[in-house]
């Protein structure tokens, strides 16, 4: 390593950080080394130049725009100020107005240039954790934390260590330098060593008289008192700094070359899980020569981490409680950080990249891999994994290709098993499809080969942490008008049977959740679902969930079975998450026999298509009924159909509220629209243009409002 960058840092004021930087740099310069001392203290105090009694010609802020040139003009040494000890000095700014000129991005070229000219770069860093400071640490080979032996300073050092380790700086490159270590009443250094996780590198004795004289004369203490005990301490430190093993090299690594987040062209979540499966390795690899070095590095380190954990007897089955899992994750992060140094020959020169790389590898081994970050992103509503290398998400209604990826088909399969095993579900060649729910209620679906041709596929429909209410749909998302909301509220209070229809991802379940808020608190509600995802606010709420057959082909409990049992549970209202089979017939019969006020969802393209779908599903029940009997049953049971649609701009709107009115002379269902959304076009910004309007039809439901004394303004049915 030609040039060593040493950063002197202390987050507590008054510990002597600048004093250490000046005297250490001077000592190295006196030993015939080419040394650059850089003041990165953004407070603009100018303490460093006062200690050296120099008048700098330029500052870092002055020269950063000039370093791109070739020849001598592009060299850092052309702009520094030289001290009598041959130490070269460069302050942060010449005046406070220059502070904004220096950023974390433009100091990167400075460090690369300075490394060409010097044996040592000593950085006097500020005391605040900023993005500039983190970049300085990224380009450092050694970090010396300066502290005095008092409890407050030691506590600050402990906080610094925690932050640096979270940023994945190797602990072996962080050393403690105890200043004024012989002060009266000081904290014993042996206790300090036991308290802190980093090594105590050296001690600087206390000599107030020598330090005071040196400061007053503007001369470094190692020159002013060259035979004193402080000078001896710095000479010992300078000698120790000759050891190459002290320094961690900085390496550059290419970022993933995956597609950045863009619209698809043409052509602390895991904590909720209980033990699922072992920590597996890779029997097959998707890495090839065309892939970038980051993916290759991930695979190598992942295999080493898994081997190490397996040797220690640590498997996912052992991590049944949150505290144990977090402890193992923390331990794994330290292991991975050290493995990265081994594989790359040094630390990666970007703390963001280091943190991301460590997190990804640990998540692959112990969590849900690349899904962890996506599940934690509140803006993501859907996650679609087409194959290990291709992961899409939906944000704001738009499909986006991410730069996330799984490392192999096998790793993706193991994560599928981790999700479904705690729920009693299974997936294999005999049952290559599975539905499940995640701990937060999100809907999960997976399908594996031979049915999926490019490897395992996963789809996750997330449910936001924020529970939407009716006002959100009106004001924030413009999904309905206050008039529609009021009509739906009164209809629920009037115990009208209602179907919420729409396509996939249109927001049926979300709308059903919101509508269910209108159910009075005093009623007993029973919900029946394939995968429990409804989130009702009522207190008297019983939840039922269907169950697939076991590995022996037994034990299946369908929604239809649950519905039959539900009728014996004294429900006031029955809410079915989604009707998709023969349970439709049972539901219609229940609605016709006193269980009014029930709600369900159904896949359909419009309110009128709902009736066609109901006819088809009733036939799936295996009972041959004439068309007239089916239509009479539907017209008698269903009062309202609310259709929600997702538009091209990603917005979701109620496009129709329709009432059923019985049969015509040909025994066909009569439907009347009460409210509709009329699209008028697409704006220049891609947003859907249109208006909600009442059709002018006064529904028969209104007569029930009047009969039951439920207030509703009849004028809201007038077209606007």
C-alpha cells in the first residue's frame, strides 16, 4: 500500500483531536515521510493552522475544481502550504462562505489524487457524523478515535463504534487513542479496554505545561518539547504506524449492472416468522462470466457464511424467537464484513455499497433475501418475481423492474419454503402451486417447475401498514365522491347485500375493508377467506380460513365447508373474502334466508358481468338449476354491486354502483346504475380525466332508507 490515509476523529469536543492530528502528522514529516495534513473540520475554527502558525495559500474548497487537470496543475501538492517540518497543510475552507462547495461526491477525486503524491494523509475530521465524514472514512485505511479517560468521552466512543459498525467499517481498522491518559481521577484504562470493542492503540500522557507553551508559540508540541514525554509518545506511535498489517486497503467494486428502476420496456418483517427450514447452500448457480463482480462476490461470501453457520449448528429452526434471530444476524454481519475484506483484499470504498452488500448476503442466508427491502418499502404494493434474475414491483400503480435478484433457483426455493412452512403449507412437484399469507397479512403465491418454465415464481400482494379509511378514498385517492360514500354507508346500515367486483389488483379487498367500517359495532361478523387478509375494525369479529389438503391428500377444508359451518355460528353478517366456486350457491341461499347485510368480492369486468359470473359459479356447485331459478335467486339475494377498476395511470376508482331490480318478462336480470364514473380522456401528464355522476335513477334502496328512518338526501341522485 503506497499511501496510508489515517483519520483522526472524536465526537466529543475537548478531547484533543486536532492536537493529536497536528503532532502525529509533524512527527511523521520529521521522519522524512511525505505527509499531507488535511483539516476537514467544517466548523471553520482554524485551530489546526493556528497550532502550526501557517498562512495557507489555498483551501480544499479552492482546489477541488482544479484537480481534474493534467500535469502539475492537477496535483494536490501544487496547492498546499508547507510547514517548516516539511509537513504539507491544507485547510477545509478559507472562509465560511465556502462550506457548501465541498460535498461527499467531490472529495472522492481529491483522495484519489492525493494518494499519488504522499506516504501519509492525516485527516483531522470534524466531530459530527455527516455524509462528508462517512466518505472520508470510506477512503481511510485506519481510523483513530481520540478520547480522554473519562466516562463521558468513553460513552461517546461507544456510540461512534456502534455507528461505524452499522456502516460496516471493519473493527480491525478502528483503534482508540487515549489522550491525557495520566490525568488525575481518570477512568482506568483497563476498564476502558473491557468496555469497548476496539483495541487501545496507544496512550498520550498528560503534560499541561508543555502543551500550553507549544500552543501559545504556534509550534507543534513534538518540536517545542522534542525531548518531552509527549514527543516520546508520538514517536512511538509513528513507529507503530509503519506496520502494514494495521491498515485496511480500500478497493473499488462495480455495482450491480442490473436494470435500474424504470417502467418495464415493451417486449423488520422476517422477525415475525417462526422457524421454517435449514440454512441451505447452493447446489446450482446462476452466476456466469457475463455477470458483474458484485454477484460473484455475493455468492462466494454467502457460501462461506452458510458453511460457517452450519458448522456452528445454527439453522433457521434454531431461530424461533426474535432476540435470537437478531443476535445471529448481528454476528453474521460481522462475519460477512470480514469475509468481504478477505475476498476483495480490502474494504469497499463506499459505505452505502458495503451496507447493502452485507445486508443482502445476510438476508439471503437468514431472511427473505432481496424481498426484505421490498417488503419494508411502504411505496411498494405488489412484488412479482418472474425468475431469480427478474423482480418487478408496483409503485403508484406502475410496474417497475428492480435491480434486485436472487442468487440461484435453489436459494429462491428455500425462501419459498421459509414463508409457507410455518403456515402448514407445502410446495413440491406433486403440488407445485401454493397460496399463503405473510405475517403482516400480505397475500403470497408461488409456483415452481415444471409448471413455471424459468424457475420458481412468486407474487406478493402487500397490504399497507396504514389502514385506509373512507376519507382517504375520497380526498387522497379520488376513488369515489362523498355522495357515493354516503350512499354505501346508508346501504350497509340498511343491511343490503353487496358484491364488490373488479379485476386483479383493482382494490376489491381494500374497498371491502373500508365498506366494512360501516357495519355497526353491536353486530357479530364472521369472515371466511382462502388466505386471511381482511382487517376489520369491529370488536365482535370471528375469522375463518380454509385449509388445503395435507401430504396424504386429506384434511382439506374449503370455503364452502366453512360457509356451511358458519351458518351454525349465529352470524349477524357474513363477509366472504372472495367467491370463486360453488360456495356462491350457499351464499345466495343464506342471503335469501335471513342473513342479509352480507358482503363479498368477485372477479368481473363490470357490474353486469358480475351476473354472468354468478351464473357460471352456481353451475360449478354441481346442481343443475334452470336459468330462471338462478336469476330469481340472484335478484332476490343481491341488492347492490359496486365495481372498482384500475386505470392506466395506476389510479383506482369506483366506476359503477348498480342496483338489481328483479327480472324482466324474459326472466333476465334488470340492473340500474345509480352512480357511474365517466372517463373523458387522458391528460398530458398521463392522468385519467373524467367525472363521477349520478344517473338520475332513484334506487329502490332509497325507499328502505325512508322506511327505516335512515337519513339520506334524495337530491344526491340528481345528475350533475
